[in-house]
C-alpha cells in the first residue's frame, strides 16, 4: 500500500523529513501479487498424493499467512497450531523445536532454508525444493530434488537444480510426479511378469520329471516362449498408462527396494499357479495319449500372456493398444509354431487336439485371473510415506 501526495516547496527541505509535512493526499495505491489460479488445484493435488506443501518466503508473515490460506497450504487444522507460521528471527532464536511442524516460513535467510530442508531430510522424508532466485541456490542443491524456474529463474538457481521447469508452472511438478509413479509402477509390473514367467519355466523343468515328464520342454521351445513373452509383450508393458489411483496413494518409503513391498511374494504365487496350470494341462493330455509336450509349450505361453493382461490397471483402456496387440501377435506366433511346417520342425511341435487347445486356453485364463487378483491386492494394500515439498 502506497500513499501518493503532493506539495509546493520554494527550496529543498532540510532536513529531508520536513518534506513530509504540509502535503495534500492524492490517493492510495495498492499493489497485489496474487497466486496463480492453478496454485489452489496444485496444492490440493499434492495433498491427495501424500505430499506435504511447505511455503518458504522472504515476505512479511502476514502476507505469507494470507497467501498460504488462500492456496490451501494452511487449512483449518494447521491454522490453530501454535507454530503454523515461523519467522527467520524465531528460527535464529531457536524457539521452534520442530521445524517440520511448521507449514509457512517468512523472512527467512538462505541459510535457514538449508536448515529447513535438512530438518525434513533428517526426518527420513524426500524433499523437493522449488525456487528461482540466487538465494534459493543452496537449498535447491541440498534437497533431494531441486526444481528451478526456467523462464524467470536465475542462472544460479538453474545450475543448482536437478530439474528446470520450462514453463515456470507448478502443475508441471505434479505432472512429473505422476509420470514418475507411472514409470515406477510399470517397472514393478514388468518385474512381476518377467520373474514369474521365468520362475514358472524353471519350475516346469524341475517338477516335470517328478510327474513322469522326462523332458518337459525342448531348448528351442523355451527360447520361443521367452522371445514372445519377454520380448514383444514385455516392451509393450512399458507403455502402460498411469493408474487412476496413482495420485491418490501415498509415496513409497524412500528406502524401499524396487523388489520390496511384497513383490517377491507375488512372483512366487504367480509362478506356482502358472506352473500348476501348465503341468495340469500337459498331464491331462498325456493320460489320453496326446501330444503332451506341445500342450505344455502352448499352455505355458498362454498362461504368461494371460498374466500380462491381468496385471493391467486399466483393462479396457485405449491409451496403450500396443499391449493387447503384442499379446495377439505373440499368440499368433505361438500358433504358427504348431501349424507352420518350418517352425514346427525346428521347435519339434505337433498339432494338438481340440481338448489340448481348450486346456491351454484354460491355463491362459488361470494366469489372467491370478494376475488380476494380485494387481487388485497390490493396489489396495500398497504402502507409502509422505513426501515434503516447498
């Protein structure tokens, strides 16, 4: 708020303070720098995703408080806390026992920004710091993920940051978080699929002789299965869209391994079910004198393809048509191994009966149902922690 006034002086007043007497008030001018409209939705998205937004500014505490309430950083519960807002002077005096309980910091120095980031890291949280000024450089470097503004940001801030926002829009950070969760989920999904399929192949080769199947699968058949499953469908799984619940789940624990959170147990359960379904189909056909090895080959392939479809979060989405297309191509090449003479000779397969084909298809349904149940369990029982951000 600025007051504008005018006055007439014959000479320059001395001292200068005398110039503020005998003036005529012309009016008041208010300068407002409101938050962007997207700030409110961005903060809401952060809270849904388990991210704790924290405001650190050099402005006056009253200004910081007003902005924080307007964008939703300070809610009704936070406003009633004793130290929902802290100033740099309070931090310097040591009156703030736990800096991670504060949601708004005003009149802070670059060194204090470092201390705030370190306090969250000492708590075991992952920190993301956004900034555009020279004084933000140390904190950007100290945080786990430093995010600088690309347009209005200084060169110091851009050099210190890990990421630079080309559009200077905070919602881009949320989009980046969503993309990161999509990639991470697809990596875990592929690991479940690939490890379960590989383990099932090993179990078939080890358990087959125990049931009288001296040579369950030939080397060429195993290589053909791996080519169709881990090659075509495995690559297509990497393009799966983000889960609808991805931004409503808390972040994973910072030190959690990519194979943690029950992934090994899921792999074991799926591999056992795929093994049982494949061996069961083969043993059924063998009891009637049919081509049991070919049925085992086909059932193991179908079961793994069923797993790839069952692990999808969005079963009927059109955003990744590569996966159902890859499954269709893999199924077609699997059938070619039976009915194309050249491939049948190389892979040593024969044409199964209708019963054998039905049993192989049933193994595929078993794989799909088991993977679907595992995907639902993982979505409903996943673990996570909260992540802090400025």
